[in-house]
C-alpha cells in the first residue's frame, strides 16, 4: 500500500491509501536456502525448492 498526503487549505492533512502493487507469496518463500558450506559442514538437508 502507498499513501498520498494532501495538505488542505486550512493547514490539516488528508491521508489517502492506495494499492501500489499486488504481491503473491508462495509457500517456497517461507524458507531461504541454506548455504552449501553449512550443508557440507553439518549434514543438514537443503530446504524444499532449492537444489
């Protein structure tokens, strides 16, 4: 969301909210990839969606 601030003639401000962009949050965005060095060092399994 964005906000448009308008200064009125009496010195007050009006705030109008506007949709700027639609975003899609996919399930694979919940987890980040684990660095390869960390996988090699600890034996962790890479998070789903990353090879």
